[in-house]
C-alpha cells in the first residue's frame, strides 16, 4: 500500500491549524507567555494525533493506524511552531 501525498498534506495542514488554535487558546485565553503557549500547544496537538491513530487502529475495522499520519501531523505542528517563533522576530538591527 502506497503513501498518499494529498492525505499527508491534509494531515499536516489540519494539525498546523489545530496547533495554532491551541496556541491562541493558551496565549490569549489562559494568558500564558508565548513560549509556554507554544510548548503546551505542540505537546497537546502531537499527543492528540498519536492517540487518534492508536484508537483508529484499535477500534475501527475500516481504518488502520499509520505511523506516516503521525509524522505528517507532527510536521504540521512543527510548521506552526516555526511560524510562531519567527513572527515578530527582528532581522535588522538598529544602530
């Protein structure tokens, strides 16, 4: 069975959005600082993705757990983390 590129892209995009939403929740609603909000959002999104894949493999007959889905999910989360860390970063120093 081959790996569907569009499926993995969808997983990455979905988990990038999920991590961003979790970040906003921790940062704006719970008033955590930016780094803590990023860490919490990342951990929750990645663990959620792992749990979903395990449950999918254990409790459904038509779906199976896929380690590549977990990898795609995690890459989506890391993409969001990268964007959040780069946002508002000054690249030009003033003299």
